[in-house]
């Protein structure tokens, strides 16, 4: 409908949740929401009664290439219409309301969404208007509420930020990226043999220059140096550099 082509080559990834934007007020926020959805592998957007109608060119300008999400977005007149084909709906709730429903964190909500989708159920995430969020009638259509445990003194989020938190948790619920890893680029973590070869080089030169001349302290000093170099994951490239440092220092001492 917009006449636009291009954008990132993105599409649905498995049985992912539908993101339902209820009465969004600004096209720019819809565009940045599409960008946030794409970051977390979400694709299906439904828009309920957008204030300024749809489509809106400004949304595509702020989507940063998430055009296909906006191209495929569906528009509905009411929340009931938007959730009619879904099995479970979760609504974000920025502050406590007088409603009796389960309240989950973003992480807890993502875990339940994953569990439901693995059973082939269709689920939705509902987000309210920028100014005040969902009202009680909107939340009455939801099975559970999701509330982010943020700084209680300041919990204000824009629409795209709120969607980004859930998109991230949805993605991370099954992501296998290790929490910490060493980037070695074109080298590798040194083996014990490579490390021992360097240690031998270092201790020979330290003996020769007299640094380890105190026999009573020598064993402790050698242990301390071993602990220093084995405490982290020294790379082969770093050891080659250290070999060069020790060799150059030894050569300079001999030349003097």
C-alpha cells in the first residue's frame, strides 16, 4: 500500500507472538516498534484503531529497514477483533490496577509465551496507547498481565522500548549464546605447552639477570608468576609478544 520496496529480508520465525498495538498515537512510534520487533525475531503486527489512520509514511521512515513488518501489519477496529483468533493474550501493564489476574515479569511472560507456542497455540502481546497505556476494558481481554520490574521512581517507557523488552526476552528464552566468551580473532587460547615454553624462557632470563637470585624467595616468586599467567586465558599471539619482550630486554642487557 505504501509503494515502498526494500528493507531487511525478514519474515516470520516459527510460531511467534502477535504484537497488538492498541490505539497508537504516532506513526513514528509504530515504525520504531517494528524495528524493535525485528530485533527480537517478532514479525506479526496488529494495529487497533490507530489515531491517525493507516498506513502512514512516517512509520516506514523510522522503521530502519523493518519495512516488511509494516507492510504486513493488519488493522482492526476493536481489541476483540484483533484477538479473536488467538488462544492466549498477555497485556502489558505499567502500573497496578484493580484487576484480579496473574502478573508476570517480562522474563516470566516470555517463558509462558514460549511454552504455549511450542504447543501450537497462537498468542498475542498487547500494548496500550503512548499516553496512558491500556485501560481496564482492554486488559479484561487478556489472560495475564506483564509488568516490568523497573526503577519504581521512574518507570516511564515509550512504546518501542516496551516492545523491545518483550522482544528481547522472547529471543533470549531460547538463545544459546554463552553469557561470557573470549574474542580471540585470528589467534587461539594458548595451550599449557605453549604457556610452559614461555615460562621456561622467562625464568631462564630472570635467573640470568639475577632477579631470582634470592634462593629462599625464588620458589614463591616463580609460583606468583605462574599464577599471574594462568589466571586468565592468555592467547598464543600474546605469548609471542611476551617472548619478544623478554628476548629484547635480555639482548639490551647483554649489549650493555
